């Protein structure tokens, strides 16, 4: 029985720990918070898990909230225009694409607390303690493999930034989210739930995400603002009520079509708001402890994407699935640095598409992209293909990034009997 230490109790770390546990590995998991502390703490993120990522959870029997979380059947796009030089106010684009398979969003406080308890109940060893590099260096020799799945703090410094894959050296968005009850349905599609992405050029984006939390059905109101712009007004220590009021004021100003269904919302709980910002980066997958022991980075520790394209949790789930397969296939052979790099490369082959998609969304949208988004309003196959690209970002390479390919695809879509292919 091989001994594995996993540091970090997020999507990647917990999913990998539970997967390895189910295959008979001796797994120790280190978390800086207990399940009760996670469950009663501040919201941790936004998240939309699309079909491929959900399948990895289902394969491990971890889909505990599936029958209670809203079934997200679509992904919609609105784009604000200007009136008298003012951004927002009116929509110049509005449509919804249908997903081939439903997505879901579960408050990570519920999910991670529940998974951590499950890991412990199944006999896993949980150590609740903040971990420094010196602690890890002392412990590492006791294990066959050490995986770092904590994307923040001192441990992240073990993994050097890869400048060739990291175009940004500063945060590209200021983030502010609130979990709320009482949001009305979108009148354009009242019969089904959809994630809505509202682009406000030169200002930022508003995501509205149907979700499930401890008190039941909820929605996430999530502003992604350009640093220094009109959305960069949230403060870390802000009172939750003030945070929600500010969120709604900005919705009324820039996305009045969303504000109209939000006039009766209230926070789901006293810890339902979060603000922050961070620099997207891809890092080297292998870190070396002072004693010379190599450690493998996973999830956000080595591929940190801004949430503007809703890829973070999905990419982490796919990372855990790839690492689980690679560890199992390794048998009794050593988990050396060469194997670690090869394992990361196996994940990066897919993860690079999520990073490329996210980086496109962070910059000013190219003219041909705006044209595609406009055309999708009258071409359901284009809207559907765009929506399903969030599950499989590799598909965007086939038609979306290149202006000529995009134009050719849209032209084909205008013809009768056009299919997605």
C-alpha cells in the first residue's frame, strides 16, 4: 500500500484523495480548516460544473447534491451597448444556448465540508493544520508521493511561474460575489435555468449563476470588474449588506435587464459575500523542498485561471481525474520528477484550452468574436455550440479563435439544415 500525502482540501485535492482512497491507497489529507469551519465560513468561490467534470464526480460516487441542485440547461449571453456615451443601459445582444448535458453549481462550503467528512468516515487520515514549507519538508520523507493542491500561501511559492504560459503579471479583474435568495426567472426562458454572462465593454462582466447552498436554491451574483474601473468599488472588510446593496446599484446602472428580477433578493446567510483579485498564472509542475524531495502541484497550485470563463473548478476536477489515473498506472515505480512532469503534461494537454479560453475572455473581445456573439442571437446552432464550449473548451480551437474560421462557420450556420459540425 503506497502512502500519499495531499495538501489542500479543494476540488482537486479532495477529489483525488477520495479517488485514491477508493483504490486502496494510504492517503493523508491536510486541510487548514475542519469541515465545520468550512461549512460555517465565508463563501469560497463561484463555480459551475459542466458535464465532463460532473462525470468525474459521479464516477467516484461523490454527486451527493445532484437531486437538489438546480439543473442548469443553458448558458446565455447579453452584451451592453451605450446610450449617450454611457455603457450599459441597453442590450445589443441577448440569447441563450442550450447545453447538451446539464451543469450544476453547489456551494463549495457544502461540497468540500461534505467530501472531507466522507473521506474521514471512510477511514482517511485528516490533519487540520496550516502547512508551511518547513512542515512539509519534515513530513515528506514518510510518503511515496506528495501532492500540493493548495493554490495560495507559502506552498504556492514552491512552483515557479512559467512566463511562456503566463501572459499576465497583475490581476485582470476585481472580483465581487454574493449568494442570494429571491432572484426571479429570466423572462426570456422562464421554463429552464441558465447561467447568464453579461458583457459590459470597458467595464467588466456580470455572471448570474443558479446554485444550491445550505438553505436551498440560490443564485450567485458575480461581478468581474476591470481594475480601476467603475466596478472596482468593493472592499474586503465591507459589511455584507453594504456589499449586496453595491452589487444591486451596479446592476441597476449597467445591467438593468438583470436588476429587474433582483429587486427582492436577500443574502442567503451572513457569510454569503466575497471579494478579491489575483494574477492568473501557469507554474512549473514540480517543486523541490529544501531537503531535495520533489512534490507535484495540482489544480490551482499550478494552473490558476481567472473565473471569468468558469473554468477553475472544471479544470481542477479534470486534473484530479488525470492524476488518479496516472498514479494508479504507475504501480510500484517511483513517483520521480520525470513522472511528475509527464503527469502534468497529460493534464495540461486539456487544461491549456481552458487557459486559452480564459485569457481571451480577459482581454478586449476581438471584432470577429463580437460578430459571432451577435450572430448567435439569430442562429441557435451557433449559440448552442458556444454554450457547450464551456464544457469542452478545446472545441473553440476548431472555429472560434480565428476570424476566417469563425466567419466560415457562421456562414455555414446560416444555410438550411446546418448541424453543429
